C-alpha cells in the first residue's frame, strides 16, 4: 500500500513539473526596421532567443521556412549562435520553398550567448558574364516566411525572484504574443488621467517589444473582470488606490515614495503583474512616462523609484539639408551586410516628382577590374539606383555619388540600404584558403543630402490616410488629443491598436498625448471616436482663402498631391463625397458614414478627424481595416503648413513641372520688355 502511495505521489509530482512548450513566430523576434529578406551575394540577419528567468530550458528548436528566387545556381545558408557555427545548409534552385530545422541545447546559449545569426551566400550561374552577375546578384533573394517560421522552447518551470529586468525580457521575448495584455486601472471609470496612463503603458510595451501586434484591453476597477491564468497584467493607480486591492502585497506598496515601477508574481493566478504608481496622479504619470521610454532600462530589482520624466527632443530631419553619414549609422564598412541608413521622415510632406536625394560616399575597397563590382541602392526593399565601382592605381579612395527619388520615402521610418557586390576575397592560412565577402571601408566625410519637400496641413473635408496620423506624434503628442465617446463600457482595444500603430511608426513615445471622454476640444488636433449617434459640429470653409498668392499656393499643392496619388480602385468604405458629386459639393448625410475624415474648426489650424461607427464591433472592424490599408483615396483640400521662401521655391518648381509651357512663356515675357528697352536706348543714341 505504501509503495502504491509513493508511486502515485511520484506521478503527481512528475505531472506538476511536466515540461511545457511554447512557440514564438519569428515576426515577433526579427528586427522590425528591415524586411525578412536576405539579398545579394552575402547577407545576414540576427535576432535574440530569450529564455525567461522562470524557465529551465530543456530543448530549443529553430524552424525556418525559406522562399528563394530562381535566378541562382546554389545558396549556402549558415546558422551561428553567437560566434559559434551551428549549421551549414546548401540549396539548389530545384524548389523555391525550403524548410530548415535546427535544434540547440541550453549549453549553447550559456556558452555562446543567445544571438542567432542567419547568413546566406548566393551563387549565380557560371555561364553569366561578370557584368550580368552583378545585376542578377542584386535580385537573388532568400526570404524568411515569418508566419511559417518559429522559435520553439521546451522548458520546465523553476522558482525565481521576479524583477523588472526579467519583465523587460518577457516583453522582448514575444512569448506572450497570444495573451491579451490587461491594462487594469485602480480608479473607477474612464477618467482622463487613467486613460492617458493606459496610453503610455501601451506605447511602452509596443516600443520595447518592437511590435504592434499585441492586443490590449482596458479594465477599470469597477468592472471586476476575471483574470485568466498566465495573463500579463499592468496595474496602475495611486498608492492609496492600490492599497485597496487585496491581491497586491502591502509590503511592496509601502515602498511607493515617489514615481514607482514594481513587479509582482501572483502565484495563485500564475500571472506577472507590473505595478505603476505614485503618491498622486502627477507621480503616477511620471512613472508611466518612464516605462513608455524604451531607452530607460528596467533594473534587476523588484521595484525602482524614478525621477520626474524629462522628454528627449530628437532632432528632426530638415528639408534640403546635408547630414554626415555618422548621423545615421555607426557602420565603418559594408559588403557582407548592406550599409543601412535609417531615415525618419516627417508626416504630411509633398515632394516634386523630379526631386532627388544624394548619397556621397568616399570608399576604400580592393582593386577590381571594370565591371567586377557594383553598388545597388534600395529604399524599403525596393530598387532605387545602382552604379559600378571604379578603381585607381594612384588613389586609395574613390568618391561615389548615388541619387534616389524622394517620392520613394514615406512618413515614418524608412530603411535605405546600399548593397555592395564584388568578387569574393581569398584569404590564405595554414588550413587552406577561405573566401570572404567583398567589402569597402567608409570615410567619415561621407554624407547624405536630402531633397526638398513642402509640409502641408489637411484643410477641410479631407479623407485622411493612416500614415498621415503620424502627425499626432509631433511635439511628443502635446498638441493632439483622442476623444472617446462610447455610450457603453468598453475595453477600448481598437484605441490601443491605433496608439500602438502610431508609436511604432514614430519609433518614440508620445508622453504629452491626451485621452479624454470630454467632447470639448482643447488641443489643435482631435481624433474623435464616436459609437452610436453622431452630432455634427460646426466647421469653417477654408476652400476660399483670401489673396491671389494663397490661392496659387493651394493650387500648386493640389497638383503636387495629385501626382503623388496612387491609382487604385475606389473602396466604398473610405470613398469621399468629392468622387460622388459634381463641383465638389458636399453631402452632410454621407459625411456621417465617412471614416477618418478631417474637418477644419477655425482658420488657425484647429481640426478634428472623425471616426464614427454604430457599435463597438463595427468601430473595431473599421479601424482595423483603416490601419491595414496601405493607401486610402487621397482627396479634399490641403494647405501649406507655414508659408516660407523655401517652400515657395518648391511650389514654383511644381508649377513649371506640371505646366512646362510656363517657363518659355516667362522667359519670353522677360525678353520682350528687355528687347524693347534696349531698342529704345539704341534709338536715342542714334
């Protein structure tokens, strides 16, 4: 009998510590500032494999599903963990899609670190000429299909002491991508302070995880929503409010002597709890602002007290300005991987269709024969330009000037890649001969000169695009507000989705952004979300602007906007009344059905963008479609943000580009008075 009891106890213990398995799609792990495409002769991409503090790793598996272009003879895939070679796999061009599965032991991560690097070397058909190979090499690609590739971890739970640094690892690990993130306010209802703090927590999670795919739900204290096991909970409130929650340890809450960030592991619910607090609402706001700033490292402590938050003003890119290459990147050489230059382009800009940016590179590279090497410029993965490399026997460095069209840049983060293609370099050593990528060293005098642009503001009755909403991130969000008008309680998941989308595009937090349920607009830009009956507010008509010069500016801006408009079929969900009625007449009845339409409130630039739906479900579906649509129909009036001499020069250029006959007429109009004047002067002398 005793033996039977012991066997049963052993079985129960073994069952309780049974290993668990979790899968993380690579879309949550790969860098978000580049596409998962390995391109050219040599390329690589790296990402971390995270094992949390409460996980005893038993087995680690990497599953890669790859899709390759067919214009290559062979591809060699190399996997490294840290500096340790893990696997080498060779593919031919018989199949476009392949799968690679690699298994690691926990010792690999202990000895060599957790950084996994995927490298590729593409070999082209030997029958091609050298010049042809350089062209074709730029189109040889291996794409990682992130929805079919994953990191799989088998682990046993182990006891641990929770700390903030471990919580930061949890955010970056992607292991909770299937779990909703609970925003639990210790105050009842939907106060401005509570909603604004929730917004900061969403921004912090998004910027620290580098992903806007997480689902957030808001739960005020009054809802009493049940907590599921293994949920991630972000609980916030003042010290007094949190002390009324029995599940939180009073000993930890007594340490709140200022803006406070703490971590608690709820053993009963098996959930991790981040506590954001302060002695008053002002300190609570400062604590949330620190969490929203991704450059603030969470310490390896149970809690930390932070100071008052001072927003960091990042330098914005300026129109028609030159920047040294070190302003964008610390790369000293490239070849094995492209030279990567991130460009954060402001929202609501227009460029002339012939406007170009210029990259000036002073490079030092091995001697080559004509046609042996080339550089290719890509903007967000799309081809922009290319040039062959030169060589000289009396100069060590070569200057290259590369240009690309400014209209390939979009609002938000743009990735400018300069790929280098050349003959592989032989290295002789005792073991034999090894081949390495053709590389070039970059001189610090290299620079990037951006083209000119014109900044515009939507005027009235304009259907906005999702990318135009990036404008609310300007000035740390201090000039924008989100007004929520919901008749019934809601988790506001669609609002958090929008905030996550914008903060990831902006790559910086918006500590000054206001969320409110007060319908009164208190800031220049208001994003209004209304469920149910919608009441039309008074607007002004800015279509007729005083002065011939202002009207000319509006006309030239519209020509620039028309040239930038994509040709796409009209979507009835987002269609503007400007396409439905002659002479741009406006139907008030149809305006209520528009989603994301801007209305001007006064002549000083105050405006409102309306998002209206009949139910919470409809609002969620509409906003999801709005954010996932690459291009919406651009229509309606726009106006120059701040009239200035430089913008007027670009508008004048636009006039000559879209009306080329004006230039000869202008020259002719100047020549005739000059000719008459000269003739009269000569007549007087004679």
